[in-house]
């Protein structure tokens, strides 16, 4: 899809990947980009910087997604590209994760994509064209060591994007699913854990990969090229891949315990 003159929504756009996407769309000649984020003040600051408008939203709440789409319909007559980018890291591990914790990350990382697709696809089908960009993670393809909620929700986000592409791709709806490893954002400011094993990339690099994918209408966006190799290994020998991930898990536990012990010494 050509990005020039397109009307675009980016959620989670106050900073990180979302802001980088908004900047990239501006450079590509988009006619309008809505900076949507749960942090209304930062969204407003980013919108002012880029010369666009902002919208405060909790993507986990369906009625707020509906309000955002209504705003775009009234403001510019519709949406050509919807970047469902908002996401959270949630609570790590599994045994201490409460039901409320699960619901919170599920609402943002999965239902946010579902709400957007449910309410924006009808107008795209009516026009015969439209594009969805769903930000998932390499964790959705490969699992995130140390976090069951993040792994599960990102896998669900990937699965949803795949289903939409299969179901509506022949009807004019383009879909790209962004699955990076570690990206320099507020979420990784304190470290990316095992996600950073192949190094961090900048949010701008990530956005460049998305722009290329939209232009080529490519489904899977993997800014870290190593991810494609890992997927092939996983598919060719699942048990061997799991064994390798178990070794990585052990390294993660050893590192975490060292950090915890050092912190206890520093505080004693």
C-alpha cells in the first residue's frame, strides 16, 4: 500500500515504536496521523511536535476504540491504516501472577487489537481497501523467557493478525504483524533480559521495517533477522528447540539470582 495521503491511527504513539511510526508516516506523506495513547499529556506533546492531533485512549476498553474511530470519521472521513501498537509488559513469571494481572495484560495486548479490528474493518470492507498493523513481538513466535503473560498475549496477538489476513486479505484488507526482539523504548529502559540476546535496535529502525512491509504488503515484520532463523529451527525440531530454550531459561535464572543477591548486599 502507498502511504502517501493516507489517514492513519497509531495507538501507543506518545513514545517508543508508536512515535517512531508516526514520524515515519509523516515523512512518507501521510495526510493525517492521530497520536493515540493512554497518556494524554505525552500524546498531546508528541502530536504538537509532529503537527497532528492527539487522542487519549485505553485500548482495552471497547467503547474508547469506538470513540476514536468516530473521531477519525468526523475529522478526516475515515481510516486507511490502523496501527494497533499499544502494549504492556505486565507482571513477570506465572506463579505470582494474579487473575487481575492476567486480565489487565489480556485487555491491552489482545483485546485492544480485537476491538480495533472489529470496529475499523467494516468501513475498510465497504471501501474495498484498508490496512492493519498489529504490534506483537518475537515473543509471540518464540516465547519470552521469564514472562508467561507477555508470551501468551503476544502469541494471541500474532494469531489474530494471521486470522484477519487469511479471512479478509482477498477482500482488500492488508495486514502486517510486527514481531521485533528488543527495541529501545521505555519498556526496555531497565534492560530487555533474554529478548536482548541479539542486541537492541532503535525504534526508528523498527519503524523503517514497518514502512517497508506496508509498501510490499508483507505480513510478518521481523526487524531482527535472527528471528526468522529461530522460527525455522523451532519448526524443524520442536523438542530440540525447547531444550535450547530451557538452557536459556537456566542462564536467565542464574543472572536474575546474581542481580538479586547483589541488590540484597547493597541494601544490607
